[in-house]
């Protein structure tokens, strides 16, 4: 079964690149970050502080933060306790809660198990932080998609400008570096490149070039 793992730091364009690569290959894309966001949302909606590991763990063990995904017209719908939360998980609050709850072993155990089940059912491309090293150690292809902190900060600045927001480059760069540090030094499943992952550095590539580079790797891996 074809399975593709794409990991990398924040702002490397993983989600959009992953979406397009999967679409062109005619396979499904599982955005695993959405699943951590869904747990974050379930936790805050239950009135639990995401910093309270014992309470978050208990909620998961009680089956009250059940995350699932389904697909409509090839697009991922993310559910928590049967409710569609696809739009609501994009909030800043859900993102912040996700980054806290993603540090807890019970949350990771629960989501990794579901991600593996999904990848066994159909050919899939998964993107996240731990896909190659942990979720799919036997993936057909593992990509570590990155770009220099400066390139990622510039892209973020451009995204904000498109929304009519202005920001200071030095501030954005500091945020990118802080997120990298947090993701790479956390105790459980830190972000790292799997030994057998192919490094794709998109600092000097545009979106189309990045998609094309990964498609070439996928075609080679698929024989
Ligand atoms: O990629 P994102 O911003 O949607 O991810 C949300 C949070 O979940 C982020 O803090 C990193 C975490 N995450 C993770 O720990 N493991 C994954 N496989 C995917 C995301």
C-alpha cells in the first residue's frame, strides 16, 4: 500500500504542498495536525485547561475526545465526538491548545493508533511532525520538507500582507525560531528528520517546484 510521510517545521508549506501532491497522485491526504487541533478543541470545550496533563489524559481515556476523519470530494473533514470541527480547529485558540496537548503521551498514543489504521485502509499521504520516524516507519517514501527560518518568516510575512496585516520581520523570525526550538526539544516525539527521509529544502523553490520535486520522489518510490 502506497504511503507517503511528509514531516517538517512550521511554515515550510507542508499542508498546502501535501494537499497538492496527494491530489495529483489521486490519493488521500491526512493532515495529522488537524487531529491534534481537534483534541485541543475538545479539551477547551470540556472546560479543561490544556496545561493540565492529568485532566487531558483522563478525558482521552474516558473516550470523550474521540477524533476521526472522513473525506468529502477528496477533502478532509475532521470530527471530534462525531461533530464536524473542520473550520473551528483553524482558530488561534485551537492551535495553542493543540501545541500543549500534543506533548502528552496518551494524546499521541490515541492519535497515532488512529493514523496508522487510516493509512492501512487506503493509499495515503500523511503530513505532520512524527510521521516518518513514528507513525509510518515503513512508509513508501519519507520526505523532510524544510526551508531556512528566514525563508519561512518571509512567507509568513507575505501571507499576512495578503490579509492586509503588517508585521515586523524580526518579530516573525523570532517566532519561527521559538516554534522550531519548542518542536525539536519536546520530550515526546520531537520533530526530527527520519534517517531514511529525503530532505527537500524549499528555501529557493516556489510552490510548483516543491510539488514537482516531491512528485518525482513519489514516482521513483512507487516503482
Ligand atoms: O501543523 P499544525 O499547526 O496544524 O499542528 C498543530 C499542533 O500539533 C502543532 O503544535 C504540532 C502538533 N503536531 C504534532 O505534534 N504531531 C503531528 N503529527 C502533527 C502536529
